[in-house]
C-alpha cells in the first residue's frame, strides 16, 4: 500500500483526463476515458470519483486500483460469462473488444442499504414496500441481510452527468430495451457472478453487500460482461469481522468502498444538488488507501505502481506504443 504522505503529494498529479491526439476522438464516462480503434477500445481508468451521479473529485492512484482489480475479477469469472478484456497495457489502461452496450445496468443486492435515490434502503425507509417490482416485508432494518439476493436494474446513465434511474424487469421487456432471452440470461449470470464475488470476498474478510454489472452483446449476439467488475466503485464491501457487532448497535458497517465518501458528503449536507464541498487531503488519502487495501486483500498481491514520476507521463508513454 502506498504511504499516505506520498498519496497527498500526488494529489496535484491525479488523473483528471487523458487526451491523446493520435488516437482519435476521446470519449468519457464518469470515471473512464476511451478511444475506439480497429474494433478495439482503449479504456483508461482516470482518478475521477463520482457519487450521486456527479464527479466529486480526484483520488490519486484510484484509477490504477480499479483497472488492476477489474483485471483480476475478469480473469476469475471467465468461466461464468465472457468479458470484453483483451489485456492490460498499463496500470490505468485496458484493451477491450468493442461490443454493443445494453441500455441497462444490473445491481445485485444481498443486503438492504444505501443512501442514494436508487438504493433499496432509501426507498424502503420512505415507506415503499414494492421496489423495482419486488415486494419487501415490513420490519426490515438498515444493513440487514436479505433472505436471498435480489436483482434491481436501472437505466444506464452515460457521460459525466448521466443519471441512473430505477426500472423493473417488466418495464425492460415492455420497452424492448433488452430481448427477453438475453435478459433471462443476464439474471442467471448476474447471480452466479455475485455468488463467486461473495465467496472470494468472504475469504478476504469482506462482505460483498451489493454490486453493479454492465453487459453488452457482440456481433453474433453473444452476451459479454463489460465496464468493470467487483471494484470498490461498483460494489459495496463491508468488513466481515465487525459487521454483526456494529449493525446490532444500529451503527454503520465498516465499509471499504465509495460509501465511505458518500457518507462524508451526506453528513456535509450534500446529496447531489447544489455545489459540492471539496474533500480535504486527509479524506482523499484515506479513500485512496481503502481502495488499495481492498485490492491487496482480494487479490493477495501488494498494490504497486510507479510513484516516482507523474502517472500521466507513464500512461502517455504506454499509449504511444499503441499508436
């Protein structure tokens, strides 16, 4: 894990964007930049961090953690479903195959929790008992484990300001967003991926509370897992050994994901509207180290990246080899 002082020192060098003239038009999502070339996509994980559907700052080395962790999980789940990863050419850069992204995201939830508008707990706490077309019983407590994991799809927000909106399986089929046979396959695959993630996370001392998957189809109509998988960005990780003790007292589980940041913003009075407060350096460093800790515990490998020169310089050097 990189020392806190080094992280703070690298805050000015955090990756906001990676513009490369010779690769064509740069496209951007909330976190990643990409370039399309010869039926391939050059996917670059920046250090941008988002919550409440807004980019809220930069976390040094976060992009490298996301990219390297996705590499680990893509390799660990290929037997369940094909994915778009071809290879990693830099800690922040992944080569992937071009596929047609489906216009939905699939969130699998094993626990009822969350503070955003698309979370189960926020809607449940407001009195809703039918959420995402699923009926929930009265008496559930925040952060409680559900009897069985549930699938809660959303529309797929694209671009830096894209918004994810709750949607039901019935609406997806009715609006013809995804063919019924493909959606049935997605549900089956998503549960298997979540089970695999839960098992590996548990061995690493974590609870995988919920996670998001994105899918596409290739030219032959084959289902392909895309974007990222089981990262602290797309998933909610809790520390297993203290979960029961804290939840029984009505306290929040120890989390190792973006919820740590979300809760800080929520306590500061920001939930997506108005001007967001600036994260202090100490919080930025803590978030960065939490991402690294998750990586190291899940993979069993030390997180290493060159800290002696600016990341952008290294990334550009790696990209030049692809031109």
